[in-house]
C-alpha cells in the first residue's frame, strides 16, 4: 500500500540556536540574557537622562567663577578617565571574585589583544578631542548659537547609522528626528546658562569650526563605538577600561601641552571644590552609561535620552533657580514629546519573512502509525 501524501500539519519544525563554537545554545540562558539586555537598555536610558539633566545644573556655578578659581578642563578630562578606570575595575573585580583573575583578564584583553585594543582607541582619541573642542566652542560662541548648531549631531548620527551600520529608518522616523532638532533648539534658545560677565575675546569662526567638527566626530565616534561594542565579545566594563587607559594617555599629553604653566603656578587641583568633584564623578559615570546605552540600544535612542535631559535640566532650573519657561520653551518641549511618539510608533518595516529552511533549522516528518 502506497504511503499517503504528507500534509503541512504533519511537519514538525524544530529550531536550534547555535553559539560561536557550534554548540546548541541553552534556551533558558538565552532568555535570561535577553532580560538582562532589556534591563541594561531601559535603565541605562533612564539613568543617562538623569545624569545628562544634572550636568548643566552643576556646571551653572562650577565654570562661572573668577579666572584663578576655575578648574583646568584638561585636568578634569584626565580625572574623568581615572574615575572611569577605577569604577570599571571595581565592577570586574566583584564579578570575577579575585583581583588576580581580574589582572590576568586585563592583561589578556588589553595587552594580549592589540587589535581589539587599537579598535577602541579610535573613539577614545575622538572623545578626548571632543571634550576639548567643547570648551573651545563655548568660549568662542554665544551659547544660543552653540546650542542650535550642535543639534545637527542628531542628523549626522542618523546618516552615519544608515551608511555604516545599514540601520533602516522609516520616513516618519526621519521626520521625527527633524522635529526633535526643532524642539531641542526651541528649548535651548530660552534655557541658557547665565551670561559670563568676564571680558573674554570671542572668535566666532573658531567656535563654529569647533562645533561643526564636534557634530561629525560625535556621529562617527558614536556609530563606530556601537559597532565595536556590539561585535566584540569583551564586556562593556573591559571596553571602558581600554577607553580609560588610552584616554589618560591623551589627556596627559593635553595637560602638558596646554596647561602645564598654569598647573605649576596654581596647582593640579585648582578650583576642585566639592561641587566640581561631584560634577567630575557624574560626568565620568555618564561616559559609562553612554557605552551601556550604545551597546544595548543604539545612538539614536541615546540622542533622545540626551534631548529629554535638556528638557529636564530646564525644568530643574525652573524649580531650583530663577528660570521661567516661556511659550517658546513649551513649544519645544511639546515637539520633543511628539518626536518621541513618532519615532516609536512608526518604525521601519521589516523585510517580509520568507518561509525557507535555515541552516539552524531541522524539519522532521511526523510518521503516523
């Protein structure tokens, strides 16, 4: 008697997931890792928003002092990397449960893997450059001009993501990013730090070149960092140790070149009171949070977190200081909210699924007795 034709309902599809070594993955372990990634993603975005919102409130009084009381920006950048190195080392020591094992892992990951270390040095070089460009731009541009121009980094980041990581955005998401730029600009045009009354000569062209360089280098460094973090097997903490070590070398060179004479005259820690130390710790933690958000989310969500932080900083100034929101601020805040909703509700459509047998799938015919 001939076998009856097989029907689709007789087909049992079993899907296996394989790791890099070709072994079958533990499904429960994978689900736990997904949950961990979800927590890192959304808690990272929340904490980054709070951290970025707090920075302008602290910088309000930290930078606006007499010249011989202001801290050296190069020293501040160096100490941020030192703090980052200490925090990441502490986390890894706790995770490893042994200082000896931690030291061995650092030797293997940083010095025993020069290719991966050199990859992470690229954004470290750019971030060190950006930290110094930031002060150059603020010193040579009116704050309103700086805030408006610097928002172009949102579009340059999206363009970099599109061409470097092939991230698809829908037309509505592109429109949402344009609305976001308009909203953040409206907020920042009203919410400005108090004017600096000191007579400092400004060079607008130098400031404009600095801020435009920041827009493109910020986009490239962010997207490059996202690619490295997501493709590397090293943890975020180990990657940040690499960043911190290389950043310390670069910032040391900046100190020697830019502020050596001032440090000899006034001391290494000039201007470092309690507020400045808190700001330095907070800024260093912000670097770690950015790495976490980039790894578990992406650069555009990081931009949204930073945009919400601008609104939060303005609201904080309203509560704590003499800032009074006007109609322009309210419109800007509304545009930011609309942009968030648009970007979330109208994602790019995924390519239609094709029902083909993948290499990690096995199809078995259910044999009837």
